[in-house]
C-alpha cells in the first residue's frame, strides 16, 4: 500500500474517527459517503470512544504474507459501545482467555512493515482487554 493511502487513513487507524449520519444519527465506521441505514449523505466526523466488547473471535495460525511475525494471533469482531462492529487483531492477551463479551479498548500498535528492514512501518488500531483498575 502506498504512503499516500496510509496518510489518508490515519484518522480512522489511529483514533477510530468515523462518521455520524446527520439525518438518522447512525454511527458509521469505517467512514462512508452514504449512510447504509437511511441512504442520505453522511459526512459529519465522529470520534469513537475506542471501547467495546468481543462479539466473535478466531485464532489465525497460518498467517498471510506480511503477518507471519504475529502468528498465531487472535482476530475479533469488536462491537463498539456506539454500535458498529469492527474487525481487529487482539493484543496484550497474556494468559487471559478470550471470551465473547470480554471488554476491550483500542490501542495503537504495529500492524506490519512494508518491504525489507528499511521499509515503512505501518501502525493502526488493535484491541486489548480492558486493564484492571488499580484503585
């Protein structure tokens, strides 16, 4: 993927910026030009909280090219607090088993590197289990 495309996607990759439809209030992620709920134009930016819960998940053992260093890894459908489902890799799992309903939060992590050791590093969102409060 070219550098310019990474630059254009930076808001949604680093901060979960989507859109809210001004006509029906549907929250959209990723951003779209047309609301899938009502068919009207939806261009109002919306900052998602980055919090949600695991809706479904699977573990990938045979990773595609460019992701071998992370294998095996867990990919989940995360239902954001605001409603949309987001596909993302889960990280920082440790020994904690993943379950449907596990509360998670968005974190920025390395997704992959393009090219050899001098290639571009690509960062984006992943989700981790919500850390226990130390209070």
